[in-house]
């Protein structure tokens, strides 16, 4: 079921616009990660860039947008659905970083890319339009400021809610 396209708001602090902007580089990296015709090094480089971007986006989204949605009767289930999909993506990222078998690594990266791609599509076609319809501009701006603050704090801490970059290495695990 297609919903109307989300048009940018007039406010630069609208959380919907911030989320849409964050999705763009993720979508580009997903294309590479899903493409089994690409060599493993190229897909590994894409994953190494993708994982920190995903975390820097998803954790603040969970702590701002999803918290708000779960407190709204009409948006509650969508908020929980987003949380569940984020949890699955987090688990896959962890598994990928521990994977040594190149074929298993490639399979997990492809599944992660497909999962996040599906999640982004649902957010853009269902969740965000429904959220925009059910929320006030002031709420979206307040949540946008919170989202940005949480993102900055997470990046300043080096993404402590995820494996540290030193643990991630170059993102390629032992697949080479």
C-alpha cells in the first residue's frame, strides 16, 4: 500500500526531514551490500561505512521518535515495530562482525541490507506519513532537536551503544 510522498516541512528541525536525510547515504550503501556481483572487499568497505551510520541514526531515532510514538495510542504499534526491526538489525551487525566464513559473512550482509532497506521503505511510506499526520509541527521540531542532540552525544562518545571502532576493525571481520 503506497502512501503519499513525504514532502519536506518548512522547518529545518523537523525530525521527519532529518530522518529522511539520514536515509540517503544508507540507501546508497545498501545497494552495494546487497549486490552479490560486487567483490567481497567492496561490500566489506560498504559495510564498514554503513554500520556506524546506521547506529548513529537508529539509536537517536529510538530514543526520540519511537518513544514519542509509543506514547500515542494511534502510533504505538508502529513505534514498537520500528524498535523490533532496529533490534534485529543490531543483532545482525554484531553477528557480521564476528563472522569469519566469507560466504556466511556475505549472506549476513545481504540479509542486513535487505532488512534495513525494507525498514526504510516502511518508514518512508507508512510510519513517517502517519506520524506527520498524527503530530503537531511543534512536536516534530522538539523531537528533531532531541534527535540531533542524541546523535551528537552518541558520536562524541564514539558510538558506545555499539561495538567500538577498534572492535569493528575495518568492518571486514576475517572474511579476507
